[in-house]
């Protein structure tokens, strides 16, 4: 099938993420890449059919302001699975009016890549995933992550 014939992207659900403790925001105005928001997180967890565990403490997201109400997240998350494996997830995407004005099911979109050592989760090193997220409360977010097949 030629790429011009693709009308939708096949995906597989990977996990639902919940991150809490986002109330504090540090602002850095006027940087070389624009204004930035630094958002530390206190705790979180993720759960899916083959992948579940906790986000390790010290999570932090960095949001650059592209223009007006558009933000570009730059996020590194340390994940620890239920069996003790450490995985690093890197995310970037868009929080923008395009996704917040009446669109379901979330307020932003991210793409994710993963890094981990050999073992049962090594296939994560080979995939690209997408996440669809929304605010649950002022200091809690959740998003669903899907592997692009």
C-alpha cells in the first residue's frame, strides 16, 4: 500500500498514565527559545495490558511557549515497572488551541520514545508512541499512550 493511500494510523493501546502534584509552576521568561514553564511532578503511575508501574520522583516537564496559547512540552520521565525495570520516556508535542477547542478526548498530543536495557521491555526501544492527554484537576493529568503500528 502506498503512503498516499493511508487514511488512518493503526495503533495499539500501551498504557494509561496518571501524574499528580503539578500545582507548582516555575516561569523563565525571555529565554533564547521563548518563555518557558518548568513543572515538577510529585508522583504518578501507569497501567496497561503488558506494562504497569510508577513514575519515579523528580519528574519534570519543560514547556516552551511557541506563540500565544501554544506550548511545546519537552518531558523526560523515569518509569519503574512492577518488576523493577527502569524505562526512560521522552516526550514532545503540542498543547494548543487546536486541541483544546472542543476536541475530544484531551487537551494535548505528545509523541513518545522509550529507552530501556535488554529484557522483557526491550521492544520499547524500537517503537514510536503517541499520547492523548487531559487535565483531571488543577494538579493532576492523565493521558492514554498508543504504539504506532
